[in-house]
């Protein structure tokens, strides 16, 4: 909390209008895996690390997370939310893609699918799942497998 307070004080002294932005919900507070706080405000992401402060455009940060293509046929997923039903969270399941609000990795569903489980079989195995989530997981895994084949060739 001390780091968050310091970061808010830094932005308030630099921007002068942070208090108004806080009240109107235009500020997003997040923390990375190491616990370093980040405040997104007025199109900039400010990171507080000890006594140093760094401001970068929030757009630059978002671009690093967006889907990308580095080679024909190789498409990288969004690095936090590859699909509405899928998340990648660095501190959860070692950063493996998984279905939202579960610990079910997309890779597990893919392996089970190759072993003969269809959507109904997967739903019986994991009763909380739905066919839309299963399709999204299998689609992501197919793209990742295509990426590996393309890069290996």
C-alpha cells in the first residue's frame, strides 16, 4: 500500500487532477507478479518501483499484449485474453491458457480431444463447462500447434 500511496502522490504532484480522475473511475490500478503497482491514467501507464517512476503510453503496453504475426501462418494469441472464455494469468497455472474461472488448461482439453473425447464427453468429465468454451479452447490449441509446425519447418 505504501508503494500505491507513493505512486498516487507522484501522479497528483505531476498531473494535479488525479483526485478528480479517481472519483470518476478513470484510473486503473493493477500490480504485476512482483507486486509492483501500476496506475493507468489519462492514456499513460505509470509504474512505481522504489523511488523511481516511469510513465509509458498505455497504448504501447496494450500493443505488446495484442495478437501478433511474426511469420506467414504464425499468429500469436492475445497474451491475457485469447478468447472471451480463456485467460492467461502469469501467476496462475504457470501462465498456461485456461478457461475463465477454472483451473482447466486448454492443453488438457486438446489432449483429451485427441484421445476421443468430443464436446459432450468433455462436458461429462467437467460438468461446469459449455460447448462454446470447449470450442474456444480447442481453436486456440490448434492455432498454437500450427504455429509450432510452421516455425519448425
